[in-house]
C-alpha cells in the first residue's frame, strides 16, 4: 500500500510539473527551462531600453503567452518594425553567441553585465558590421537590423525578443523565462541609436 501511494504521489508531481517545462531553440541540443511565475520584481533586469529604434513603450504588445506550433508557448514578445530598422542592445553586456537557427534565423545571445540575464534577439536581417562573439556591447549600441529570417514568415518583419534568468552559468541558453513586456513598458524613449564602435555612424548609412 505504501509503495502504491508513493507511486501515485510521484505521478501526480509529474502531472503538475510537466506543463511548465518548455524547450528553447538554441545553439546546442534542446533543454528545458522553468516557468517564471515565481519571479519577483527584484529578480528582473532594471534600466533596459526598447531594443528597436523608434519604437515607443506604448506601441509594444504582450505576446509572451501566445501559443505557437508544436504545442509551444512564445515566451517572448514580437516588436514589429520595418525591415532594416536598427536593433539596439537593451543593456550593457557581452555578446556570447551569434547563431543561425531554423526557428530564430539570425540570432544574438547577449549576457548582462552582471551575468544574471540573457537577452535574446531573433529573426534578424543581418548583424551590424564588425559584430563578433565576445564583443562587450554598450546599451543603445546598434547590434543588428530587423528582418524576417527563420520562421518569421516572408515579409513579417519584427524582432523576436526574449529574456531569461540564468540558472546555470555553463548553460547560458537555459533559464527561467521572463516576460519582456512589463519590463520594457518601463523603458525610456531612446531618440537616436548609437553607432557600432569602429564603423561609420549608423544614422549616416540608413
């Protein structure tokens, strides 16, 4: 009887946990990440800017919980903008991976300066000239340009932007998903994007 009760308890635990285990498209094999329902404001990144030039906080839409193909949840927000609009670093931090994936297309993984968060930029048309892995980006710096690569859909130009709390420093691609929408709603307006260091000024090339 005791063994049966333990088995039933184990199955119940799996039933409760399974719906919050998710899979992220990343440069290694797919792993699991936990739901962010228990994250507090103190565990959210502060002082971020909106990562697409010219977009106001009031124009953002919350698509974090939207359903996607194969039973997935979006776990990000889509920021609509014209093709080749500048994509900006939301905060200071190292570019730890430039990667092309079937779903995300051209992507950037940026680790926050305190190494607590990863900022993920996807569906990029192209990277800023000279951008390389290991680059220490500054907030407001142009990292890339809005596109429709990956599974965005032809002509559906937007930035897929995600944030997660790092739980294992050796697996930066996994973590606890945070909804970027309420975080970016607090962001200040940035009137002019900064140039990528060592290149011509971006506003002169647009």
